[in-house]
C-alpha cells in the first residue's frame, strides 16, 4: 500500500539539506524493506567490516554481497551524497566511511534510503500530516496501532549502529 505524503521521521544528526532535498520524494509505504535499503545496509556493513579507511571498489562489494554492480553504484552514490560515504576516483579508488561505524544509527540509513519510518503520515513525529480518510485520530484504531509500531521500530533502529550490525556474523 502506498500513501502519498510528506516526509516521515528524520534523524537530526543527518544534515538539514538531506531533509529538504528528500522531502518531496518520500512516500509512506510498506510492510517490507526495499531491496535498495537492504543492499545499502549490506554495503555499509561490508565497508565497516574492513576496519580501515581504505576505499573499497564497488565491484568487490557487488561480488561479495551478490548485488548488481549498476544498482549498487546508484545506492552508494546516494549514501555519498547523504554524508555517510566518501569516494576516491582512479587507481585505488572506491568508497569509504566518512563517520565511524558506531556513529551511524540505522534510523539515519533507513530514512535516507527508504524514506519515512512511520507507516502512515498521521503518526510522524516531525512531519505530521492528517490522513485524508480519517475523521478522528483519537477514535482511529489504525492510528493507535501505528504509534506502537513507530515507537517499537524507532527503538530497534535507534539502538543499533553500523558497528553493531557489522560485527555480527
């Protein structure tokens, strides 16, 4: 189910420019994580597991994680533009983490790649919008359920950093 709306929750550690650039492109979606987000997390974890600041080539990540190189390149470019990755061109080039893995919360990554964390606009903490089809949020059973889902999701994603997921085997 896709409900067009504004942006959902956004981590304040991510620059305001990201918020403004992405605001018009976000949609409230889902019940499943997109391949783009899944692959983005896998790529970040792969780079973090290296433990050094040396650039990693897209082809190496693509082969190791079984991700289309062309699709991966577009994801890594978005992560670079969002301030998670840096890149180096030429021989010995590739992508590297700009921040330390323990400083990258999964909430930030999900918001950049997937969009809002809230599943419906009426439960967004930062970019609330009233649902067109709901006369009363107080009486809406979906609203109260989605608040619980939002809070639980934020807790799990907020409690996990790139360091946490890249050290798991």
